[in-house]
C-alpha cells in the first residue's frame, strides 16, 4: 500500500478548535455550585489571551491564569501534539503561571492545536496554539536523478528530501511496468516488472500535496537493463582482476557487464570514515572504495556480503586525494546482499608494500607510534573554533577534522594513521610506546602536491601496539611531551644531551608570562589521559572530561604544552652567522645543539610535531653543521619543510625527515630549521580575511615534540 502525507485541513481544524474554546467559555460561566464548584466560578488568562502564535523556530511563552477552581491539569487536545508542544507545569490548583514551549517546525505546513484546562475530567478553559510552517521543499536525496534496475522483477527505493506530503506517479507508458510499494515520509519503494525486451527507461514523478504546491514536484528516471546487460547475466570478476585490467591513474567508465562480490570492511558505526564511503574487499586481497551519491543510502554494516553490478560505473581518480573510487554510487547497483563472517585483512610486513593495496584492509605486522603522545586526535576540541581558518592555508595542512599519527616499521619507513574528529574511539587511549600490529584501510592522501598512502582504523580494537616495551627505534635525543610550564634558563632534552632554542632566544618564560622577549609555553591540545565521547539524544558529541587550559590554574591543565618563539624574520640580536648569505635572507631559526651524541650506526631520523601561528613562518630549510656559528658555507641543507597554519588546523602536525649519514660519525653537531621565505603560514590571510603575506614580529612557530631517532 502506498503511504504519503496529505496536507491537513488546518483551516477547518482551527475553526473547530475556536468553536470549542467559545463553547467552553460559555459552559464555564454557566457552572453552579450543584457541580461542587464555587457559586461564581471563574477562569481566565491575563490580558484575555485566547490564541498563541509561534514562528517556525518555536520558542516559549508564559501565561498567567486566574482561577478559583481545581485541582486542574493542562493538556493538549490530541496526544500526538505532545511531540512538538510542552506545558510546564501541567497541573496545579487555582491561580497559576505556566509556560508553553513549542519545538521548531520542520515541515512546510502550519500546525494548530488547543491547550485545555481540565477539572474533574471536564474542560473549563481552552486556548488555541498555532505555529507557522516553513518554505516547502521536495527534492531527491540520492545525488542523482537516475537509477538502474536489473532485467528481472525487482524493486528500487527512492530517497526524498522533503518537508511536505507527496504522491508518486509513473508517467506515460512507464505506468505499465512501474508500480509502488511501501513508503515512509522520505522514501518510496518502486516495484519494477520483469523486462522481456530491450532496455527501457521510465519516469516517476513525486508531486507535492497541498494548496499552492501544484508546481512543486521532482522526477526520477529508472532504467531497466535488457537481458544482455542484466547483472545476473554478467561476468563475475575478482577485484584484483578488474583493477589490474583497467588503466591506473586515470578515470574510466567500466563498459563490460561485470560484477564483484565482497565483504564490507569499513565500519560506519564508529564514524571514522566519510558517511558516504563504503569499502569492499574480496578473497583476491584487493579492495575498492564506493562513494555514494547520498550518504543516506550507505546502510551496509561491517562484514556484510554484497554483490555489486559495475556495468557503466565510473571509476574515477579523486581530484583531492588522487585515490581511485567508484563515484556517484547508488544502492541500486547492489543486486544481492547477505550476512557473512567478513574477510581477513591482508598481512603486510613492510610499509613500502602499501602501494599495492589501495582501498584494502591490511595489517601491518609490527610498527610503533613515532610520537607516542596524546590520543588518536590531538586537535583543539572547542567547537566554536572549528569554523575558522584561512582558505589559502588549507592546501598546506590537514584542517580541523583529521589528525595523523606517524607509524614506523623496523626499516624506518613511515605511514600516517589518520583519524577523524568524529571518531567515537578518538580519545579511548593514549598512544602506546611499545610495538605491535595495526590494522586499517589503506587509501590515498594528497597535500602540498605530494600523494602518499595513509591508514585508517575501523575502531580502537584495530590497534594492537603494546602500551609499553621495547621499540623498533632507539631515541637518541628527545624534547617533550612537555608537561612543565615554569620559567627555565634553557630547554634541555629529557633523553640525550641537547638544547633547543631559537636564533633569538634561549630562556623560557613561565606560562602566561609572554614570549615577546623569550621562548614561551603554549598548548598542543594533545590530551595527557584517555577520555570518553558522550553522545546526546540529538547526536551531538561531547568529550569528558573537558580540556582545561586556564593559565590561572596551570596545575589542573590536562593537555601537553608546546614550546614557541617569536621574531623569526630580521630579528635584532640574531645569533645566525650571515657571512656569505644573500642580504635578503633574513630568516631566523630553531636550533638544536647536540653534544655527546652516541648513535649505534642505524639510520637517523628527525621527528617532530609542529605548527605556526597564522602570522608566523611557513617555509623552512633544514640544515646541519658541525659548528653552530659556521657561515652559510658550513651548513648543509638536507630537507625543506612547510609549517601548517595553527589557525586553520588547530593542531601540531607530525613530520619525519631522514638525517644525513654523516651525523652517524659525529658526537657533536647542530641542526637548525631556518626560515627560507618571508611568507606567513596564513598564506596571505589573517583571521580568514585577506590581510598580510609576510611574517610578523609576533608570529610564532611551535613544537609539541622533537626527537632524533635511529633504527636498531
């Protein structure tokens, strides 16, 4: 049976309710003491109120009632009205003041009810409550107005984005083979008869119901395959066979009548993937990413078995990530669905092998967290800050919705484990310091023109790294995680023998003491302890305990600190030896002075987490020298680094750079990160507005962590 909503006759209902109010008033005036009430009963609202009007947004209004009767209750005329209208208090005796609260009206129709004062089961007073409706809306909620159906008898489900009632109609000859099944307020099942002939296309129109809505409708076009292109007559291919036969790195349309069968490897319930993304994998050890045109259609759970028809599917290269995906996917391509035990991840020994497993669930057998600090997501959690940012800086940073932790294998190769700021397990644990397996889905990620593999967990259970124990690397120098907030004469490493300073400052001021004339402390927003994500009835997430970052009570702060500095361009009193340098090269530097260095011969890495304020420096050259005071000819550049704009990402991002082999033979040397261009991290913007491009005196880069490690 077709189900739809028709506009209620609100004008008639309102007139009837007003009549009830008038009759009730006459009845109350005629009451006598033979009914057990006072000889002259009365009940009325202040100012003679008989009608309350609310806007579409709803709200609360208070009423004073004068009454010499009771006890009374106040109730709505119809029980279903309690879904949008609340009365408090709703019971009492004699005079009272009460409040009527109306929820926002999500529909296009206005709504009206009466609120009745009842004594002894009899209505003694009523008033009308009316609320305006919104602008009528009727559209498809599928991302496309076209759907496919197999040649045999089948059905498809159309999703609507609407706030009005509607009626479906198959137009023209389509009515001979398209009929209608079950429906909800926002979905309609269309039954498709078996196709004995050529491919055919029919149109279903959804017409809004209500006065003035005659021109409000939306169409969906349903194409039914002929027998030749029906999925049940198609060829089954493994994902490896299909992908290996298609050109890599370019978008293509699959012209063969083929289908794949696999198991869902993504877990939408943990919210660590985009809502419209589904990953599927089969026994060939390869996976595919299907991106729904509408997230509403992604209803498939982890472990479900699906058969997907790929005839005419678009396998595209995403313009942002540079990864491959089936784009504008709709559930109509799923022609068989069942339960299953899921599929085992592909076991991978080395990170360098991940290139072979795009969109595939893998287990890295033995890795460590390069910076075992904070939780999965080390981003400032204050929601009012998430909307800020400089669009010009976003291509150079991860933004406020993703955080990447570096994972490293025994060969020293690294990959980032990315987690979303919606991930329900994002604060479940602090990052472990041991080694072990990590399972996740491999995908592509592109920033600064560089495409790399990344890994994404389905849940915290995918992380098998031990909380403590031996590591794959040896830490030779370590600064952080920072828990101190006191003034210090110098910043010394907690592991190894080294000092961290800028080319302008060595001394550190206490928290809140400012950093215009010294190094200073700020916040990394990496939590020191696990927490819990709480979800409200409306789906809003909150993390408890909340972050504490008050300078007035530093002993209560529950996040790690950063070390920061100002004056990174053309600073008076700079310690940099500028002999032989270009006169325009006025950048200052972070400096790491290492002494008593004791490597064991393994490959060396510089690992750190960092960011800059929006007016702080963006571009750095990474250099080393045996003598800190050497002229530019004595410094050796080994990498270039781009610092992200804190204002745009709210995090210290993690980085790793190989160090030159020459350092293995030295027991004393200096590394510096020298500003190479007078361009601020906001990339020409400040506070989201076009403002400045150059580094300002108060612009401050910061470190949340810094270490030198070597492979064992």
